[in-house]
């Protein structure tokens, strides 16, 4: 399965917020055997979001778009995805009812906060999704995410985004497997053996240089478990290896 990740937010591009969502998603998708082919960060620009949703919907097995899905004026992501996929943006009555109940519960549990602040909750905006979408509702946040065609729209707030991903994580199962060996050898000495292993086996290989307190890594990945195991054995015969770094 080939996946693209689009993280949306002016604050990400300004450096005001660290983009942890992309790294978290890429790690979870990769460990499930799928491949992340693109990671892109774009501003809260409806036309740009719509353009990538449309083009990448056809180019990848799945596109994850995170950011700005609430009911405030700067939350443009879901409507932009609807535009990009040529879908009407409609209120889901069932979602609106759920949000109404959630809002009433919040008011009952936080009367002082409600009295102090004039909380304006646009239920219609928060309950609107692309026509025909599958809502992703979690307890972690307010507005739902959704799935429409190959596009998965998640919240930008990390806790909410993670909850939405976990709700659909089985859909990102792929057939790729990976194994890693560790080496004290400098990366510059590994060029020939790394080139040879990809010529000998149907695998991809990544090399990650050693640091002051950590060994280098060679990561072998492929869709054939036997080929990956054979490539690892072949490398272990030709590269000095060491124990993995301690996780403590």
C-alpha cells in the first residue's frame, strides 16, 4: 500500500508548531507494512488542499490529510477536500445530533466556564462532511474526521489525530517487511556492499550513519519476507555488526 501524507497549517510552515504528526503517522504506517511515498506540508489554503486531494487521490492508495477540521473560520480542510473530489459539502444529521449531545454534556459539566465565556458552537459547520464520506468519530475531539474515496481526513491536534488513525489503522496494513542490523562501520565504507545487496536481492536498503553514542543502521525492506531475511544474512557476512543500542 502506497500512502501520501499532507499536513495542513500556516503555523507549521511558520515554525510556530512542530510537525510531529507527519513523523508519527509515517512510523505507524511503515510498521504496518505499507510505504509512505510523500510527505508534504501546505498552508491553510483551500485551493491548494483541494488540488492535492484531487491529484493524489488518483496517484496513491491512500492520502492522509491532517489539520483544521473544526467549525471555526480557519478550519478549511474538510470543505477543501470536498471541493477537490467534486463532492457536495453537507450536514450529516446523525453527527449533528451527536455533537449537540456532546455540547449539552459539556455545558452541564462546566457551568462556570460556559457562564464566563460566550461559547459559540457552530454545530452545522462541525457536522458537515463531503457527501458520501464515512465519518471518523472519536471521544478525543470535537469535530469528526472522515474517509472519502482514498482520502482520510484527520484532525491536526496530535491526540485527536492519533485517535482517528487508530480507529482506521487496520486499513493501512501492507505486505512490506523490514529488518535492521547495526554496525560500528562508518557509512562511507559501506557503499559497495549496499549497492551489491540491492543488485543481488529484490529489496530496498537504507543506511543511517552512526553518531557519537549510537551505531549506524542498515535497514532492509521488501515485500518478500524470505528475500529480506536472505539479504540480512548476506549483509551480516560482509559487514561488521554490533548489538542494537539500549532503549533504557
